[in-house]
């Protein structure tokens, strides 16, 4: 391969993020069929539940990390106006004292987050896992593994600090390249362990061990960055910054918990309500769509530090141009991936006569719901560049709507209750509120911004979903 092309690949935030998601998706493409083929329904369900704990932890952390990454990006450009509008700093000169102070603030906030999440997992998590573990082939080992995950959880949560620093310092390619290698080794180890032992709990231990190793890897990378370690903590900055940073982090963290966190929480609810076959259908299908969502969002979310830099430099026109390009890529990848993976998964099940049931209505309702969710989520991220955080309202109201409709619909169609509730929530609020503020911030309108961007994909995907429901 040409050295210039290789250098472009390894220094591209988007390409390296795709590489990270691609290697992570090995669990979807190779490990998932093996899990379905080798394990019973109860063991499949427990594998997804333990995976969801990591997913939920990362999701909640993402609500906090967005604010930290944005602050670090501003500090990297010598701009303290993110917490004090009266300050007009010398842009493009890194403020090392500000960087060190942000790092200190993250430590304090993550300690509080650790206590809260560990308490939740050790209480509600215990009851959520109680029945599913009892139904597995080795319940004693199941509780040992659950205890191990409880011990690992504080380390995984605190590890978010080092990921935030690397993203905020725009070292995303370095972070994602390391993630690519670790994801690859994690998947290979999990596949080998599953084939040799046919025990779901050993696979879970492998998954968590590699996640822990990733935290220590990021820690050692950050230790070598002089920029983040050479400054001194400025307590005058901390006094001004911490209240707003904490408030914004709580707003966004609560918002994520009330919206996307419900996606994972519903899995624990279903684990104690649905029969094993229906539960497996739901967990596998939602797991695939969530992976598609995560993979497709790389062109946008990998550029958030860059978007923050454009905002810090007040380059709004360039910001809008870059936003449109990244968002178009997200919609294109989400649409094509969901359609192609459905066809491939359906073909695999037909060819090998696997007992797993693929519900096409569930697939396409979830696909349409998550497509609308991505639209609303990206727009609230855009508005958050202004450092005015509305996640708690945006996601909180949507979360309440989702919960209400899950309760209503579950009585009539349990398997479809969450997908339909999420879809209704997006249509009533989530995909309206965030974009409204985003368009105001960018000084544009829905039609000007979306007529060639979001709107065509919405029409195509809605038409497919309606057709599937009517057949």
C-alpha cells in the first residue's frame, strides 16, 4: 500500500473510528451466529444482558464525556469563554493550566458517578439478573461472574476520563487504532473460548477483561502526553468552571439515561417477562440494530472535537458545511447497513436452518425508530456546541413518553412494545425538540438544511417499513 495512503488512513478520525467499529462488529458477524448455534436461549439472553451492562455504562459515560471533550477542545485552543463569556483568550495557543484543571475536575465528577452506578448495579442489577442467571446452565458460576463485573464496573467508569482526554486533544486516530487491535483480540479470544468451552460465562469474563485492559492502555497513553500533565491546577478556574461543568454533565448524563439508556434497561425488564424464545429474538435483533447505529455514527461523532474547534474559532459557515457532509454519511451508512445486514442474516438463517426466529416487523420498526433517534441525537449534539445543554429536557421528556407507551403497548404486543414506543416518542418530541434548537443555532430551517440530507432517506425508509408492516 502506498505510504501516503496508509498515513491518511491512520490519521483520519473517521476511518480509524470505522476500523474500531468494524472490528467490534466481529462479535456481531461471527460470534453472534456461534452463540445462537451453540447455546440455549437462556444462555444467549445472559450473554446479551452482560454485554448490555458495558453498553449502558458506556452510554451513560457518553452523556458526561461530551462536555469534557468540548472543554478540553476549547482549552486546546486557549479559549476559556466556554465557562465565562467575558473572557476573550488568545486562540490557537493551548492553555495547559486549563487542561490540567479539567482533568482534576473529571476525577472528582467520575468518583461521584462511580458511587451512583455501583449502587444501582448492586441493587437493581441484582434483581434484574436473578431470574436469567437461575435459568442458565451454571447459575453458581453466573453469580461469580456477576460479582466480577460489579468489581470491574468502577474501573470501566473511571476509564472514561482517559478516553475523554484523548478525544479532546484530537488524538482520536491514535485512540481508535488501539481500540481496533484490542477489539480484534477480544473477538478472537471470545470466539476461541466459546468454541472450546461452550460456556457463556467464560466468554463474558473474556469480554470484561479486554475492556479493563483497554482502560489501562488509555491510562498509559495519557501519562505520556506532556500537554495534559505539565500544567498546574488553577483553583480559581476550577471554582468558576466546576459548577457549570457539573450541571451540564448531570443534564446530559441524565438525558442519556432517560433516552438511550432505556434501550438497555428494557432488555433487563424483558429478561424477566418474555419467554426465552421471544427474549432471544428481541435481544439479538436490538443488538444488531444498536451495532448498526454505533457503526454509522462514526463520521459525525468522531468529528465532534473538530466541530468544537470550529465553534471555538467562530467559523459557523465551515461548521455547517462539515456537519452536512458528516450527517449525510451517517444516514447513508445506517440505511445501507440495516438493509444489507437484514438480507445477510435472513439468508444465513434460511441456509443453515437455525432455530432462531428473525422477525422482520421488529427489525424494520427498530430500524426506523433508531433512524429518527439518530437524527434528533445529532441535532442536540450540534446545539450543545453552544455550551447550552438541553439533553435533560430533550431526552428526559422523550424517555417519559417512551416508558408510558411501553406500558400501554406491552399489554397488546409485548415484543413490539419498546420499538413502537421509541418510534412514537421520536415522532412526538425527540425528533422535533433537538432539531428546533439546532436550526436556530445554525440560523437555518428544516427545509434548507434537510431537503437533500435527511428528508430523502426518511421517505425511503418509511416506505419500506410501511410495506413490511402491511405485508
